[in-house]
C-alpha cells in the first residue's frame, strides 16, 4: 500500500458513482454529546448513504475502555473498515495494533493519533492541522488587543492532541515579538464542555482575576465563559472572546456581539473524507495517509459565509 504524507481534502475523495453496498464500516466516536462531533457524525452518515455504505456507529461516552471494547467488537464482527474519533489519543497505538493484526483497515478522524507517523499501510488520518487552528485564533486576538493584555485560557481535554496543540499554539503566538505584551494569567481544562467552561469562568470571576481576553480551545467552552460573564453583568465589549470550530451556536453568539473570534473547522468535510478513505482502504486502493482539511479564520466581518455549514 502506497504511503504518502500530505494531501488536500480532495485527494482522497471517491467518485459519487462508487458502488460499495457490500461494505460495512464500524465507527467509534469519542462522544455523541458534542456539537462539533455531531456535525462530523452527521456528515459521515450522509456521505455513507450517498455511497451506499452501511455504518455501525458507537458512542464511546468519553471512556477509553468503552471505546477499546467497541473496536474489539467491530473486529470480532468482521467489519470491512473502522473509523475512530479517539477518546484518548494516547490509546491509538493499541487500536492500530489490534486492527492491523486482524487485517482490518482503520481511519482516524478529527483527533490526531499519537502514532500518526507510524501508521500501517492500511491506516490513515483525516483532520485539520491543529497548528493552524490555535495560531489563527490567537493571532487575531493579538491584533484585537493591540499586542498586549491579560489572557485566560480554557483548554480542551488533556488526553486529546487537539487540546494540547491548540494550547501550545496560544503560547507560541504570545512568544512572538508582536504579541509579547500578552500574558496568560490563568489556564484550566474544561474538557471541551460548555458547562465546565461556565463553571471555571465563574470561579475566575469570583476570584477577582483581571483579564482582557478569553481564548478557548473550542466554541463550547467559549460559550460557557460568555454565559458566566453575562450572568454577572460583565462588559462584553471590553473583553475579547475567542473559540474554535465555528459551530452554529458560536456564530449566533458572534452575531449577538459576544464572541469575537472563531475558526472554521469543516466537520462535514472531515466526515466525508474519512468515509472515502475507509472505502478505498477496504478495496485495497491507495490512500494518502494524512489528509488535511484547511482551517479558516471567522470574524464578525465574514461570519455570514459560514452560517449553516457546521
């Protein structure tokens, strides 16, 4: 199987005429309880329907043991391919090994596996490059702040490469000369969740922390922070709030003047790309092992372009 290292989304797309009715693909999602991942899952379902492919989708409920068992069940049932949105990206070595031992193709989607550079020939990774996401986000916050200000950071799950990389992106941008006047005064993981983002922001507000911006690794946590700030009558015009994903809830918050920055991540594009790669691998066809779906900066000036996309 040919191994390539980088491609655009279109590189792994199949023609709409592909007949794949006999294919059964198991999909292991990290959780169903996430707005962005719901769009990704829906994108997979629609694209599989268009390609006449059967999907069996399981909810990992953010429990790595549960997800590992689901993958074992897929293998035991003899699916033609497996797609995984991993709960814990550190657990992907075991997932890859189990699928490879069974000779079943495996495609990771959205969350980068820890073994991404050592995948077997019948495995692939479809996502967006997280170096771009946090970088685009933080550079825009820096511009809005004029290169200086106190920043609060809401991190994603620490078991997830996306959260780790997006947080690193924030610090990397702040380390540049033009943004060196920015300072991270507190950061905490809200594990991608709106409720936890709300709770953490409530605690920060109660402690009397002074800040000029909130940079969240995703929109859900940013929205939680917004809710907490509005609950105490904070001046939303004074604080820059940034998220990532450009979900519909986030765009409505931007339309209301509460969210200042987000980054569009093409959930449906990632989902359809994962289905295409799984079909090709199941048919012993060549695939690009890393497929990057581009991120795009979203601000109040261009937000209308992204309504109804995520």
